């Protein structure tokens, strides 16, 4: 049983009263109801009695037994919307498409409908309220469900459904665009903040991996990474070496450290520069450590070398390197100074990662190079020790 609307279907009838219509055969150049309807099918009909100026439009149910059309629902009539009490004589009965049941495009190509939509195909825009079931293939450039209406996806039996609905109040209109392909198992949908949805691994946003650089090179973004936190530490300064036998050189300063979170959604590679450790001074000042950088996103400057050479008694420790461009910047620790004859060499400054090298003992060699990345080397009587090279640590987050 189905609702059927067909063209050029018209018959005559001599039925009287308000009951079912017995169909008496097709008129010339028309076809009979039986040629388009099966038993139990419904259709929209019109009855016209020109002799008595009566009409009736409604929904009828066809029966093959007796070739009849029951006047199931009267939509309009000359009897105030009720079934017409048909008089004797011949009347015309034909299939029609009532205006109140029609769906049409307006001058802009839009279709405004209410009630149920059943279609095998449709193209164009649908605006207004759509309630009930939509079956078949519906193709549209836009469907507007007003009044916080919901889009219902029914289960296989049609008894239950899943509905999608807008919030009661939307601050400003936005569009969510689905991904171009399905994701992997256990992934979830996320937005880029512009309405574009994509699949991401479960637990996205957490630490996924880490790259550590102790020599210059290039950072390459792994798949699925959207943000990184970068620690950039410059090289430590070298310790000074005194040229005076009873004086000891000062320790080198540590490199500074820049810490920054970088959105790398649109970045694939970044140049990495690692600052070298400063060289030890031999009867001279130690040299400064080199600067480390992660592109333009963070710089850790090297620490200064400790005093040495032929200065009298007081040797100033190297100053710690500064840092820049980070979300926060940490200045490296200063190297230890020496202020008296017959003393030990100054200790190297401490970096973000730990302490510097120990100064040499009185009248002896043995100053230690910087221990932690970016720390300063220790000072000594004759020759100080080297500072430790810098480091860059890249923590990678989905």
C-alpha cells in the first residue's frame, strides 16, 4: 500500500450519497484508476458534479474488489469541507495534486515545507520546518530546521532514533566540516578552532614524544603533533687560568635557558643551533660559551668565561648567559670568583640542568669541565677547564 499520484487518470461515476465511489470507466484520452493503483493504495482525488455545481477534494483508498474509491479524508468540498451527498447523474472523478499537499520551489529555487517529506530524489534548498520521516535520497545544498528542530536518524526498525540538535542559544553561527576520511580505531573528533573537524589519537594533547639535540641540526615534526614545549640552553663559559703561581682563575658562567610553547600546526621543520662550551683559559681568561637557538622561537645565550691571566689577587667569575623569546627566560648562574692568594679555583656556574665544574685545588691541576649541559668550567692556577655545550630539548604534544 502506497500513496500514488499519477497523470491523466479520470473516470466517470453515477454513485450517489456520501459513501465509496464506484468507478465506471476512463474518459476519452485518460486512463483508469486500476491502471495505476493497487489494492489498498491511496491517492488524492477530486469529484466534480457540473450539473449540481458540487465538488469534493480528498484522500481516497482504492479497492480492486468492486473497483471503488473510498473517500477516506475530505480536504475541501462544496459542503463546507464535509463529504458531498452526491445527487443522481454522471460525475467526473480524477487524481489530483491538492495545493495544500504540494511541495514547490519558489522563484529563488528554495522549497519551504512542513510535515513529512518522502522522496526518492530531491535537489535544491529546503527551508522551514521538516517534521516526520525523510525517506529515499534527498540531495540539497542547505536544510534549515528552525525553532531548535532536530535531525533524527532512525534505527533499522524505525522505533528509536538518534537526534542532532542545535543549542537553545547560539552566540554566532558556525559550520562544522567533517573530515575527508574515516579515522583509526579509538580516535576522536577534534576541531581546529575554525570549524574543521579531524580525527586525533585518544588522549590527544598529552606528551607524545621528545627529541633531544646536543648538536646543531633540524627539528622535523612527527605526525600528529600540534604543539611543542622547547627548552633552549646556551653553552657554559670556560674557566680562567691564572699565570701567577699563587693565584687561581675564576669559574665560567652558565648558559641561559629559554622555555617556550610553540604551536606547530602549520610548521614542519625548525633549524636547531647548539652553542658550544667555552674553552678553558691557559694563563688567560676563559672564552664565552656559544648561543643556542630553536629557529626564532627561543634563544639561550652562552655564559661568559672566568677571569684568569696576570691579574692581581681578585678574579671575577664569568656572568651567566641571558635568554630571550621564551614564555619565560632563565639567566644562567655566575661562575665562582677568587679573591685571595693561595686559594682554589672558582667553581663553574650552574645551568638549568645542574652544577658546573669544580675549581682546581691550591697549587695543583684538576679543574673540572662543566658537568651539566650549559654549565661553566672550573678555574685553576695555570689552566682552567672547558664549559659544557648547550642543549635543546623538544617535548612534542598532540
